[in-house]
């Protein structure tokens, strides 16, 4: 139904739009499982006006095992279904599909394959979460959040100006921010504008102290900011506007 609808709209407007089929290789979020039904959809798309069938996209974002060999085994098993589907398409002499596969955790696996395009999602900034999950990928994080101690509300506790509006908060509270210049801080509460942390006895923090933190999940964190400041040799050298942040309904 989706293919027929797009075909009707595009052909009515004298457009020819390249399309990919979204394959569900185990995440069970979107797409169609590779196999006979997916081959039939590819075959149909090859006959419809207004679209040109271009390839297959297999996103395996559910594969997040910290054990690399286990992650690779699961990745190879899922991707084998895609390769079998490609063989079926070629036997029917249908257009050779471009294969796009993987997210950030499986990038180091898919990047070793031939004739494939990779689609990692965190390749610009990286983050603490993927640094821990994918130690085999030796990327350096490129985003840091600046926070300040704004209150000493009780003995052994500090409060920072780092609430839900400043860092992605979908993870449990201990996996939202990792401080580069403050060891042993344990988050105990977070609200819209504030993050409260336990410091242990005898701390030396003062109001105004600056802390630098790596977001655990950078993607939704970036969406909280209009722009990112570029720092070179300790000085601001420019800024990048987060274009994708400014979404709007267009219908």
C-alpha cells in the first residue's frame, strides 16, 4: 500500500524518486522481514511508475552486546538473511540492490564487508555510551557539556545547572552524564534545570565551579541546543547550527 501510494503521488507530479525497502532484521520497529514477501515487494516496486527501486536498508540497532564476538555473531546471522534476499533478486534478474546496513554498534562489523554502505548514526560527535559499548571503535568524543555548581544544598551534596533540558534523560540517572574533571559524584536526583549529586564527605566544591561532562547519549542531547560552539586550542573558533533541531509540521 505504501509503495502504491508513493507511486501515485510521484508519477502524478512527473517525479521519479529512488526508494529503498526497509528490512526488519530483528529490531521489530519498522520494515518488512527479508524473505519472500520482501522479494515480492521489490518486484512490485520495479514495475510502479514514479519510483525506481534502488536498494535495501537493514538497520540492526537492537544488537548492543558488549561482547564483540557475540555482537558480531548476531550481526552476521541477521545480515545473512539480507544476502540471501539479494541472491533471490539477482536470480530474477531484478535491479541489483544497493545494500545499506548497520548502526553505530555494528559499524565495525559491516565496514569490513564488500559492496555495502554503512549507516552509523553517531559518527559526528560520538558519546560516552558508545565508547563503553564499542571499545573496539577508537573514536574520540567531540562534544562536551559545560555545567556549574550552583548550590551546596546539604552536607555531601552539590547541585548543578544540568537538568533534563540540558542532557538526554531517557537513560536511568547514573547513565546520563560522565564528568571528565570530577570523580566519585553520584547523581541522586534530576529535574528540568537541576542535577543533584552526592559527593561524599569532605568535598571541596564551591558554587561557581565548572564541570565538564560527556553526554551518555549525544543524539537527543544535541537536539536540546540551537548551536554547538567549536573549540580550538582552548578558544571558541566558531559555531555550528543544529539544523535538524528546528522541526515543524508541514501539512
